[in-house]
């Protein structure tokens, strides 16, 4: 699942380059950095592999999303459509720029339902933000069609799906912009970090400048650079980028291991009456960091999560989870903030507490997700597959 499982000599080697030079900053200091540019190198490596024109690293996935929104000029009072199943960072980013998160139902892809998206489009809508949850893709063909028809932008929250593809293209490179997270539990980690990807030159220039206080990055005298507009500091450090670069070199190994391990678990569960799998718009492109299964209902799913946990099998029951599903987002529903809200928020935020998310509830209620480890031996894998299959059959037999 996460790259941290593969921590090793490669990370130490790249880190050591930076520790020896002592230049922890990604910009400038040309004469003393021994030609180490870890952030730049990591950006170029992503760019090359993912066939995308521009990559801007950031301090986190959250700031990548905030940057992407700023990059396209989305702010106060604009609406951004996103799914009820995501990590809180997706709507936090939207709120942070003064925009209005419009939550829509998911379908059995565990990502936004294009029909629900179409219903939610209003004159204020600027962006559709699909979230490619748990390693796999939203129905991007349908969403792109909608975006085109209604003249909207797509910002992919691909934070959980690094290395995954859809119809041969990398997630994060298919919308107008894509965002990745390299936090500690993601497919590839920097410790903390993120990235914004785009094929649009203007968006890239905005992202490059916005993440560094608006610095135009022209010339080699940082203090003399200009500031075409206001920005913030969402820079990644060279230490974090060094880790990411080492991890990135392991991406093929990460993907092939996850895919092998996930397939073994899935094969062991095939054909069990009453059990279904998450629907994947392009199964071959799944990064395979998680296996999600559907039980007949909430009761059987709750029973399975208890059964698996008691047998030491890591699993998530998102319906009861505080961070990833709308049901427990009380801080959003009650608008608990430390500081006063934007005027636009007071006027325009929907009443999330009263919204009908019954379609999402029905799906989340029956979903169990099992994280796929990179460290399982063949023996572990066989044992786990056996325990999971037995547990599922036991729960379904009741
Ligand atoms: C992890 C994550 C983020 C935020 O990334 P951070 O690097 O932790 O800030 C955003 N969206 C989703 C779906 C995530 O899983």
C-alpha cells in the first residue's frame, strides 16, 4: 500500500546528497548546491513518465488542491462539485479559497456518479473535482463529456491513485489539472508533499508562482524577482523531494507487487455467492493499493469488519469512518471554524446536514476495503486470502 513500507538505501542516498550540501531549499543557491536539484528532478521524472507537460511539486496534497483551484482562478462564491466519499482535504481546499463545495453521491465505482454531477451543475459551477479513491479511477469519460457540455474545468484529486491509469493515460493527467499527495501513507511518499500536473502552460506558470509567494522565478537573484500577484508558500523542501525521488524509482515495483497481491486476494473471493466487487471503469489501470468488496447490506458489512479485525486482517469500514465519508463530517455540517466565515460561505453554503445522501449511504454501508501491503510474502498472502474468504463465507451464511 504505502511507499513507506519500502524505506531503504535509495532514500538515504538521495537524502545524503542534500545533507552533504546543506541546501534544503529548492530554488537558487546555484554555486553551493553541488548541482543537486531534487525537486526539479522529481518533477521531470513525473513529467516524463506520465507524459504530461508540467509538474509543480507542493508541500502537500492539500496545498496541491489549493494551488490548482487558484491556478484556474476559482474562488469566492464559485461552486466545485465533489463526491461524498473522499478525504476531508478535498473540501477543505475548496473552502480555503472561498469556494462552495457541492457534495454529490457516489456510485459503485466508489467515485462520483456522473448522473449526480449533472444534476448538481448550477450557474455558479466552475469545477468538477473527481476523487480517484483507493487507487482507482472515476468514470472520466462521462465526466469529461459533462465538463465539455457545460464548459467546466476538471481538477482530478488523484491523491490516492499515484501510478494508476485510465484507458492508458495516467490519472492526474486527464483533467485540466491533476493533484497528487505524497504524504506518509500514500503510494509514493515524501514524508509530506504533493504535486500539481497540467498540460496548460498558463496554469503551470500560475502554479509555479503561486506556490512561492508569487515569485516570477526570472533571473538568478531571488530578492530582485517580481511578484505579478499574491501567492503563498506551498514549497516542498529538498529533503522531502529527495525521499520522493527515491520512492518514485520504486514505482514499478510498488505497482507490480500491489497488483499481484490484490489479484491473489480477489481470486480467492471470486464466485462467492452474495459478494460483489467495486466496479472499476478500467480495471487494468487500478494501482491496486486497496481491494474493496460489497456485502449485501450494512449489517453484514459491520459483521465482516468485526470478524476481519478480530483475525488481524486490516480493513476499513468507511461508513463509520470520521475522515473519509460525509456521514461523520460534523465539523463541516455545523461549519465549525476557528475564524469567521467568508461572506460567500454564509450566504451560499448548502445545508449539508439536511442533504439526502441515501444513494451514497447505501453503497458505503455495504463496502469493506482491505489495504494491500507491499511486504506480504506468498505465505502471508495465501494465509490472508484464506482467512478473508472464510470470514466472508461465514458472514454470508447467516
Ligand atoms: C491524502 C489526500 C489528500 C491530501 O493530501 P495531504 O498530502 O495529506 O495533504 C487529498 N485528497 C485525498 C483524496 C487524499 O487521500
